[in-house]
C-alpha cells in the first residue's frame, strides 16, 4: 500500500483545528501511524496495547479512552 505520510500528517493536523483531540489521542494516532509505516502499511495491522502504552507513556485505561476518541472521530477503526 502506498500512503503519502506528509499528506496524512497535514490532513490530521488540519482536522485538529475543527475537531480537537486529547493529547493522548494525538499521541496514539502518531504511534499507530509510525508503526504502520514501519510495517509497510500492512492490512489488518495488530499492535499490542503494551507497545502503544509504552510509546504514548500512558496506562491501559487512558489508552482505551484515546482509542475510543479516535474511533468516534472516524480516525481509527478496529
């Protein structure tokens, strides 16, 4: 899959002007994007919560709230 990472960043940060997110949700989105890029944008990407917790410096409940926030804003799907 060929994704333009610069375009992805631009669209995400432009969207924040109108639909703000928590700092944990922003951190989570960036972590997911970085891991997806490193794994060559493979379909059905699975990332362990422990990896995301470490990258976002947060606990599992905050991670789940951030994930739900991204889902509600249609920026992430399970």
